[in-house]
C-alpha cells in the first residue's frame, strides 16, 4: 500500500513561509527615537481628533498612543524608516 502525501506536505509549507515577507518585531528602544516620537505624536493627534480636540486629555492621548505604537512596533506592524 502506497502512502499519499497531503497537499500541505512539509516542503509546501516551508516554501509558502519563505515567500511571505513579514516585518521583524523591533523593541521600541532599538528604533530611531525621533521616528518613534513622530509616530506617537501622529497617533495622539488622531485620538484627539476623534474626541473633537476637547481639552484636558492630552496626557491620556499621548500615553495611549505610546502604548499603541510600541505594541505595533513589537508586532512588526509599523515601518522602521520614513
């Protein structure tokens, strides 16, 4: 009796992984700090815009944006250069 290989054999899985280009996760401390600060500022601006720029939430917006950007960097979801 012959053994049939499945359509997703080991070689096929390896080949498909190598063709996918994924960004490598990078700790926030290892990227250019000016770039990181700019990404945080942009994210904080969009948070304030969604609130209608109501005063008194600047620090909250900045800290939330900082967490958002750092998480995205760790997942490799943001570019490392402009």
